[in-house]
C-alpha cells in the first residue's frame, strides 16, 4: 500500500509518520495528534515493535484535543504540531487498518470538495521555534494583562470628583478630536482643491512651455534675420563709404582737364595726342587732323552744355573723325568738319565753311561765358565773320582759319591759337565747376 508523505511547512524538509500514528489511523488531511510517542525519539532506521500494544486507536475528538489550528500573529503560518508524531524520511511501515483508510478517504474527499483546508505538519526544529514565538507572545499578553489589572485597581481608588474631572477632560478631548477631524476633512477638501488647481496649473504650465519653446524658435529666427540685416547694413555702409570716397575724389578731380588734354609741340598744337594742322616740314595725315577736329568739336559741345548754351545758327554734332555742323537756317545743310585724304583741303569750300561755322559757335560761347562776375578770358580774339584769329603779339596780327588762298603755316597757326583759347576755357570751366 502507498504511504502518505509530508513536507515541513517551515523548512521544507521531508517528514514521515511514526508507527504509532499509522497504527492509530491518523487522518492525513487533518492536523496530526500532539501525543508524545516513544518511537518518535528513536533512530530513523529503528523498527518499532509490532503488536497490539503498538496500535493505538484515536478518535476524532482526541485528534481535535491534541492539536490546535489557529493563525500565528507573526508570519501567519498554521498552529504548531507535535513534532513527536513525525520524523525525517526513512523506511516506513505499511501497517494500516480499515478504519484509518476510511478516515483518510473521507478527509481527501473533504479537501477535494473544498470543505476542509489542507494543512502541513512541522519538523521538530520548526516546532521548537514556533513554541518559542508563542511563549514570547504569551509573556507579552500576560504583561499587558497585569497592566490592565493594575489600571483597574487604580481606577477603583479614584474619587467621584476625580472621575467627573476625568470624564470632563475626556469630553473635551473628544470634542477636540471631533474638531481636529473636521479640520482634517477641511484640509482634505483643501488638498483636493489644491490638487485640482495643481493639475490646472500643470496644464497651463505645459501650454506656457510650448509657447515659450515657440517663442524661442521665433526669437532664434529673428536673431538670425537681425544678423543678416546687420551684415547687409555693414555692407551698405561700406559701399556708402566707398561711394563717398569716390565722390570726394571726383569732386576734387578736374573732369575737363582729365578728359581733354591740350598741349603745344612747337608750331603744332594737339588735343588728346591728335595734332591739329600740318606744315611742309611736319606732315600730318588727314585721319589724325580729322580726329583732332572731332575732339575739338566734342570739347566745344561739352563747354556749351556746362554753361547751358544753345547755338543759334548751327548745331554742332561731334562724331569722331567724321564730325559735322548742321545749319539751322539754310534747309539743314551739313557742313563736314573733316577732309578725305584724296581731296585737296585748300580747294574744298565746304570744309572752309564748316571751320568758319565752328568759329561762329566758339564766338557765341565766348560771348556767353564773359557774362557774370567770373567772366572767361581768351588771349586771342576771334573774328568769326571773316574766319580770322587775331594775334596781337605778332606782325600782321591775323591768321585765317580757311584753307582757300591760305598757306599751311598760316592755317596751322590759326588752329594753334584756337586750341590755346580752348585751353584757357578749360581752366575757366574747371574753376567755375569747383566753385559750384
């Protein structure tokens, strides 16, 4: 037959029943009998004596009286068992009666049906420890009982006045307790309101944090734009400073003197490196003379624009080495201020007419520029009607600007005197321009 094995509830050591417990038909589903048997103190391997005296019949009442089942105040384990019924695992005998088998079967049925709790026994060491704990609790309970007894004895000696005084103090304490409870309830309500307010504040704080992060991003963008604008401002300031420097330099610069350079090289005069005139000993090609006339026409046009002069009889049109004058009275006749190399300038009447018309425009400029406090001064007088330049320092006094019935020397000298007057005109215009 199979034997029932047990595990200690405290230390989980395997346990076995003694022969006396088996002989008595102990219900394994119930608590073991707390009886002290001699075989429990023997060696695990010692076999108990078999016989009628070794089998003890024990009823349910005896089992209930011999063991108790109550929760422990310490760790909540079940009540102590008598460790003498169980020993460590060894060789178990199989002698059992029909009554014990029936009781065991009923106990198992009760456990399976949930009508009875399954409990486990304890070994001897765990039983001793449990007993020590119970003794300690018993000592504490006895001490509390003695204190209660002394308190009751002391209350018997209290007078009625003192009792009434204590009763009043108790009522005051109860009132104070009630007041404190009410205050506690109010504090709890305040705490709940504070919790609600805290949640609302936290939600508002989260919204403010989001707004702050958004503002930080926008602030970063604005700072970036500010840096870009500062860079642009510094660039514009540098450009303005450069422009102001250039303007100051240009204001001090003589634009006419830089644009038109008139110089005299012996009997010939030149403008911007182009010689105007020719001599038998110093031949000059007509392309260079035409270019010099173009530069001279451009100079006269610039001088007239500076003083706001509009010519009356001719319109001066500078066009490089093919400059010309256009008549304003005779059906817009064009007078070329140039001569081709295949033509004889001294037989070309239109070229002479163009040079005399140019002197007429120069005379108009001189008359207009002489007006005012700072009037112009030209060292050589102009006779535009006759096409002559007057030289007061030389014999003969007059030089014709026409080529017809004129020598190359006289023609070249008249051109040189005309360019000298233009050089004085450049100085006058530059002085007037600087004063403005």
